[in-house]
């Protein structure tokens, strides 16, 4: 049973974390002190419940708390070796833990344990950080809050910061909290309700002061030509630029992207001060750990052509990489024989790319990381606006940013991350994916870590299938008629705006009409060729432009059929279009190979179970052709194979996963039979 003190802490944390004005995603931490029964002695024991490392306040649960014995935590003051060795104190927290399970203690544990208050909140509100990053933040704190809020000069999070805040609280008995220079706020209270009220009072008082006393145009005037384009033009330009940008920012590591054209972003990019402020970088550690120290900002107006913007972005990317290398070289501590020194540089590419008039692209190892990075940069814009409104924005120095970005503790946290799945960082576009084979493929790729776009003629079914895989960070559903070039381009544009690009395309959309030659009409022929032969061509053509612009290689997979080589009865239109698809594989493998794009095909036997094609009449026709009951068709197909096993959608999905995974990177132009062995369909 959850301790009542811990339960109240979780409830308070969830309330604070649910409102972005209070803190950013996964930012800040909260704590409560109380008693519980020691299971060894049966006596009461004083404990600290505190949000653990890596958690999020808005979604915090009991397992996200670290639980420590207060007597042991406070006793660490007697062995604290000083700021030069304070990283050792994080490991010491493990010797203070009470019970089993829970989260690992974070670097901020000392702040919560050493402050003489039953309840403590440490948060990263935009309004509070605006005061914390103002050039005259200390004077502003006194002016805004009087003696109720103290000023704490910038100090890297750790044990010494906990000692500093504990001393400041003791020296300022009327204070309910403090502003942490360059960082955020901390508030406290004797009860959970009082701590929460004090936190909200600091946040709201800071916001009210900025609103009342701030300059009306903190970012200066509007730069002519840098205003936001109309929405339709904005999104079209974003879709055109996204593959190029993603390729650039993936120079060191593959990245997934997120795009936003929120008004707060567009207004900032149109302003006179935007270039200079962006160059100063972010300040709060939670911000720059996810956004890098500063963004790449395009210095061309929105009226520039796509070609001009692409060329300039390429130049600026090289300058950014050189600048980041210089930043690393200037602050890195050389490694010594004892193994100390700064971790190796993790990558020199930007994580935030700002395009005036168009919006912001943010990047990460997966969609959630990319989206959150963008949210953090919006926080940073809000902070800069607030600081510039009442003072001058003055973030912490690059040297201090480096000390946190390349902190040994941060490196250790990264090393503890689970090994990436086979398709992590890849973006898949699967046609006909709302059911049957396509749905199985989408499900398998999502399970392997890919972001998936489920493209289907039926938008409602596409969205429903996507929702089964997860939220919009995992999969989205889009409408597409693959026989319509404009619809195909629109669907791929939607994919690019959702995830930053495309890496893996599966041409799966199809239908079939089982008729002999003399009963096959011209309309029957045209319909099947439009959807499969023409549709695959249109999807591959539009996708190839994206893949080439990204310069990251990629995969195109055709779900063809054993009928592409096997002359089945009463099947002229379907089999002919499948043969067309099969030869497209060979032709495109040769043509696109120079770009690192691999093109392969899969030839399944008849897949009855879960198939939209078979359910729509094809199954009944094929059953009649072979003289069996429709419900026995799957077993009929199985019995005529070498392995005597039915082919199901998941078998085809397995083949797609292997073909597009890390184990067949030198394979292109191949057709893989997934038919349980049909000798007449053996490839020659």
C-alpha cells in the first residue's frame, strides 16, 4: 500500500506537471519527507520520497520515486569532499536507499533532502527561468518578490547546490522559495498543499510582472521578408525542405524529425533580434541537453527559392559543425592515464533548425525525443521573450553548458540507455496498411522501433490501425489513392511533416478480380494495373525524390506475388500486373543503387487470413476456381506447397523486417518467396 505522504506527493506532482506553464516535460522534481515503518526494527523511520532520475512529473507513479533514509542522506554532509569531487555523491545516494524497487536517485536529491522543509518543488517554468536568465536577475527577484523569494547564483546541480539552498532557506526564514540563476525555481512548504501553492505563486507572480512591466516588442521589429508564409505555402515549403534538412542533421547519427509552425515560433523567426538571441543559445540544463547549446537558423528570407534555401542550409550546416567542434575543443578536458577527462564528442549536428517564415524542425533518436526537443525550444523562446521584456537575456556561459552537456553523470545516463531496436530511427511508409498484409507489416516495423505511416484508401481505417500501434509518436494514418499522383505526393508530404522524412517504402496496396481472359473486361484490367503497376510506380517515384534528397539511402519493397512467375488459372489481369511490379523491382534496383537505395520484392502465396482482397470476393472466386469451400481455401493453398503450411500476413511482415533491417544491407534486386514452397514459382 502506498504511503499517504508518497501518495500526496504523486498527486501534487501530477497536477504541477500537467500544466506546461509550470515545468517542461521530464523537467524538475518534487519531494516529500515523512515517516514509515522500518520492516527490520518495526520502528518509525524518517524517509525522503523524491522524483527519480529521468521521470516526468505529469505522469509520475510510485515506481518513479526514489525512497531514501533521511538520517543517512543528511549524514553525507560529513563526508562531502567538496565541489571538485561532488559527482561521487550521486553514487553515495545508493547507500541511503530504503527498500527495493523505485527509481534511481537524481542529481537533485541533495536539494530536496538537505533543505529543512517537509515538501520541496524544483521546477522549470518559463516565467521563472526568464527572471533567472535576466542580466539583472538578482535585482529583479528582490523587486518582484521582496523577501519571500531568495536569489541563488548559478551553480551546476549537485550536492553543493543542495547545501547552498539549505543555507539560504535558513538565512531567510520568511522565504517560500528561490530563483536559481540561469536555471529555474525551487519552492517549499510545511505541507504538500503549501509547497504547491508557493510554487504556483512564484510562477504566476513572475508571469504577471513580465506581462505588466515588460516591453511590448521584446524581440524588436519585424524583418521584411521574414514574415510567415501563408499556411498552404508554408507546409509545402516545409515538406520540400525537410528531406534535405534531415539528411544534413543525420550526418553523425540517424535522426527522426518533428515540424512545427506554431505562432510563437514564426513570430520569433520574423523578429529583428532572433538571429542574435538564437546564437546565445539556451540556458536551463533541461533545455540545452535536448536542443544542443544553440540552433541552426537560416539567414535567408522566406521569399528565397527552395534551391537557394537548400544550398544555404548546406553551407550553414558545415559552419555549424565547425563551430560545434570548436566549442568542444575549447572546453573539453583531455583524458589522463587514470581515464578521467571529457567524454568523446557525441555529434556535431544541430538538433534544432529554424527556417524563417516556415517554422522549426527538431530532431532526436525517435519521434518523441524530436518532438520534446521542439517543445523545449519553444520554452527557450518564451524564456528569451520574458528576459528581454524586463531586462537582457543572459544565459549561462558556454563553459558551464559544456560542463553539463559532457558531464560524466550525463554520459553514464546515456550509457544506461537500452540498445536500440533494429529499425529505430527509420520512417516507414506502407500502402494498403489498414488491414491484412500491410497492417501486419506496419505492426512488425513499429515493434522494431520504426515510425510508421499507415497509408490507405480509407482514412478512418488507416487512423484506427495507427491508433492500435500507439500514439502519433509511433504511427499516423493518412489517406491515399495510389493511382493518383497528386494524392500520393500529398500523403508523402504528410509523412515528411510528421516524421521528418521517409526511409522505407512498402508498395503493398492491391486488389484482385479472379476472371478468365474472355471474361476480363478492359475496366478490370485498367483497375488492377492502375492500383498495383501504376500505383507502385507513382509511390516509388515520389518516395525516391525524398530518399535522394536525404542522401541516407533507404529501402523500397514491393509486395508482389508468386503469380508474378506462376501461371495460375483465371488470373490474367492480376498476374500480369504482379509481373509488372516484379520487373519494377529489378529496374529500380539498378537505377537507384547509386543513391544507396535498395529495392527488393516479396512473392507471397495466397494470404487468406486477414486479407482485405480475399474478403472482398477474391477468396470466393479462387475457391470456386479450385473447387473448394471458401473457408478451406487457406488449407488448400497450404496443401499444395512443399512445406504444407499456410502463409499468413505475419510471415510476409517477417520478410520485410529482415530485408530492411541491419542484416541484408548488401542485398538489392532480390525477390524473396514467402509461399511455403511452390515449385512452379521457383525463381530462375
